[in-house]
């Protein structure tokens, strides 16, 4: 074979390798082209930007540097939340970090599929040009989420708070990017060490901002989205319940009652027996809540959300599936 012909073949092979999505096998080793860029028109909602600003305000109060908002990680967050809401891959032994078979990604059951060579934290690199692993925290309500509650829950739970504050396992880690997503009943944040080559995410309908928007001195929590009228999701473990109030809601927060629920959908006879037992076991506030034919057992009632969240952490040591109902 002549040298010009060899050069031509190598040139064509390299040219094909540069084509989007092209996979080339060289000497038996498969080289995969990196994922496509984030769609040019991708943008985030004002509520998502508000949560991002609230996270950085919280970090500022702890003398921690702000984390740039990432277009790639926000895009991954959006894809994952829609997958969770529409397809519910979190079934059986698979938790909220799982991905279904209904999308342009490899399905993943976390933690079952997690190992040294196959990690759910590689999803940003699979779906975007983000150059490193990223790690996710997820929030769920049994109604469309309220953004002021999201950060309250993340700050209350030590595992989540460690991500927000670079403490615990992440004490020596520097976050180079963060992605925020909110969709119906779900919210999540993705944290990555590398900076995002795609740059910063921006609010839909606005001119793109700098990678790290100025953190406001005062953050006023607002409700996320409009009332959707969707059916409530079933009662599930490790959740916080809430409801969308809307911009013109004149109901005072003091009129909201929080209940810590430890049991749901049991016969009335069994509920009566359980309340007696709970009171004997150190839960004097145990009571039956009956509404729309559904019976729930509450062990704590308060009009103060902070008190309720604090008490929830304590109750979950005994009832790991305890959750907060807000009415």
C-alpha cells in the first residue's frame, strides 16, 4: 500500500471521528464521541434561579464562596426531574437518583448499578459536555413544590447540608458548578468540581447573565409555578408535603398546620390501637387524622415549620418513613 493511500485513509478516519456521535474502533478499542452540547435555547425558570441565589446567600452567610450556575448541570437536572415525574424509575430498590429506560441515556438503578466503572454521577458527561462527575440531591413533595421549603429541608438534613456547605465528606471539595432543577413535585441540585464549558444558565426570556449573578442582600421566598391541578402523588417515605399558594394567596403562614405522619391508610380499628401504643411509647401527641376516607397517624402537630422539621429529624430515628403533611 502506497504512502499517499495510507495518508488518505488516516485522514478520512480522523474526519469521521470528528462527526457528532460517531464511534470509531481503533485496534479493538472503542472511542466514543463526547455528548452533544446543551440545546442553544435551553433556559431556566425564575424559581430555579431564585433557589440558586438562595443557596449562594446561605453560603455567603457561612463565609463560603459562591458557586457558578451551570447550564449543563441545570439541563441534566431538568432531564432527570422530568424522568422522575413522568416515568418513576425510583421503584423497588431504586431510589430518586435512578434513571428510566425512557430517554436518550443509559437506564440506571441507584444504588444497585453503582460500581467503580459504572456510576450515576457520570450522567452529566453522558448527556452534555460537562467534563467531570457531578453529584445530586433531590427533594420531593406530594404537591407542586414551594421553593422556600426546598432549602429549608436541604439545610435541615445533614447529608444534604454537607453539599451546600462543603462540610462532612465534601469538606476538602471545591464546587466549580451547580445546577438547579424544579419540575412539578420535584426539585434537585447537581454539584460538580469542574467549571462548565457551556457557561452559565440564564432565565427564560432574559439576556444571559454572568456565570455568578450577584447574590441579593434579601431573598424573598416565592411559590414555584402555578397551580397545576395534577393529582397528588401517593404517600411516600422520606418526603415533605406542601402545596402551592400562588402570588395572591392571602392566607397567613401561621394558619398552616404541620403534621408528622408515621402511618397511612390503615383500618380505623388498627389506627385506634396504634395511637394508644404510640402514646405509651413516648409520643403523647399521637392522634388520628381522617380526611376523604383516608386515615393517617400523626405524632406531632405544629404551626411552626422550623419546629416541625426539627421534630421530623428526631421522629425519623424511630420511624424512618415519617414525613411532613402540611395543611
